[in-house]
C-alpha cells in the first residue's frame, strides 16, 4: 500500500511572518509529478518540546515525512536534537557527513584565498552539523555539501530532514523521493473533472458523493464551496478525480444525478496529469 506523505516546516520565522513558507507548494508539485499526494502539513516553531512530540508522532506512524529547517548548528536549531530525543537515540558524528563538511570548509578557504585551519574553533563547531541520531543515513546536498539525513521510525515510517533553504531543500527532497520512494510512484494518467453548481447545498449533494465513491472505489469526489466568487458568486465546484480510464463513467453518474435534481450548472473544468 502507498503510505501517506507528510510535511513538517520548522521555524519561528515562518509562524511570525518574517518569512513565507515556499515548501508546501513545492512538495505538492514534487509528489504530484510522481502520482503521489500530500496528506498533511505541520508548522512548528523553534520549541524543542513541541517539535519532539511532533516527530515522535510521525515516527510512530507508517508515513513518509519531509522535515524542513532547523538542522544547522546555531542555538535556535533544534531539529537534530529533537529527532534523537523522539527516537530515544543519541546523536553521533556521521563519518561521511563530517568528511563532506570538511570538504566544504576547504572549498571556502580556497575560494577566499586563506589557509584551511581544521582545528580553528568555528571550524570544529561546524562539524556539529554532521551529528545525527545513530543509524541515520545522509541526504546529499548539491548546493554546499552540508548533508541532510534520513531516519527510520519504529512504526515503519521514515523522516527525511533537510535544511530550510529552498535552494538546498528541494533537490534534496527530490533525491530522497527517487532513492526511497520509487516503488510507490504512479505514472498512469489521472484526470480531475468538475462542474460549477449554483444554488445547491453540500448536505444535499453528500449522498451522491458517497454513492459515487462506493460505486467507483478508485475515484475521489470533491466539493469546493465558495460564497463570494468574483465571477460565479455563491456556488459549489463539484467533481471527481482518479484514474483517467475510470473518471468518464464516474463523471457520467455525477452529471446524470445532477440533471435529475434539476441543478443549475455552470462551466466544466478538466485537469489532467
């Protein structure tokens, strides 16, 4: 069975509005391109207790989760420590991650025309970014070599930890998808077909929605109400989505019942992927 996919966004700067989250739409895009979908997203500030609880919950599940942010080495970066606490595992220097950090420091020294000083205090501190919960596996960072990491949970799930910076996080998440999740990719075409329904109540349409999903198990029926749309005013966008070869029959059933109701219908919308 395909697991649920989740997203955790870490950082006070997101909750305070100092920065706008860009990860949610990107993760939806990355998953959708592989026939997958996002089931939930959590926004968590830089509070270790709350972050640890959130991670403990997802580790106990069978979900595949991406966690963005807080894996640096400044005092407000708690994600690595919270992951260890959630798994009841100590942090340990990951040899490959440490080698990559040293490579990065040598690259920077070379670019600045300065000697590389491995024992300098700030360079030693940077090695802390290679401390992960025991048993973690690295996620390569093509931008600056400072790796992320993947941890397995006792519930069978998996959490991929990446930085908060999109330029680093997005290729790292894509790498994790390709290396750990390819068995769940669905490449068969999917279609979403909907229609604008005027003057209807969702409660009146619910039995129809349930009947369609019972008749076509691979189909999902959706209802998106609007009360102040600039063009259509008060309406419901009612539709079906699923495998392209099944959608036409489910769509016909939906339309037939709507016509029986005498519903006032507006434009149709079709989306394929």
